[in-house]
C-alpha cells in the first residue's frame, strides 16, 4: 500500500461513517441524544484511557498512580456531595454497589454516607 492510498482510504472510511450517521439521524423518531449514547456505548467512547489520556500523561511525566488517585479523590468528593440529594431508591442501589468497597480506605466514606442518609 502506498502512502498516497492510505489517506484516501481513511477519507472513504470517514465518509462512510458520516453517511451512516446522517442516515441514522434522518430516520423518523430517532433522538440525537439516544443515537450519541448508543455510539458511545457501542464503541467504548469515554472508556478508553489507554488510547487517549495515558499517552499524554506519559509524555507529561505524570505518574499514572498519581493521576488515578486524583481521579478517585475528585469522583469520591463529587459523589459524597450528591448523596444527600438522592432518593431512597437510588441510595439503596448505591449502597448495594459500594458496600463491597467499605474496606478500601479511599472509598470507605461513600457507603458510610449512604447509610447515614438512608437511615435518616
């Protein structure tokens, strides 16, 4: 394969993708949001740290452990802020999902906060 045919092949693939998107969104009753969520779910968009963030982290010479610890801390804090506003049903589900992690010091606060709010 020559270097000139490679960009043409990529353009064709992109055109096919864009045609597919246009056709799918043109169908009656198709919600753009549902279509986007479907794309994300089917293609793992938003889940692939290896292909997007980790190479950048490596270039910046940030230790991966530090990055993951920061993400864990930020997400835990946000979750702790949102727990008091959740319904009893959501709290029950969240408690069920987080209880196995009660022995993990970084996550311990989440099931404890769920129990505190759930039992009020």
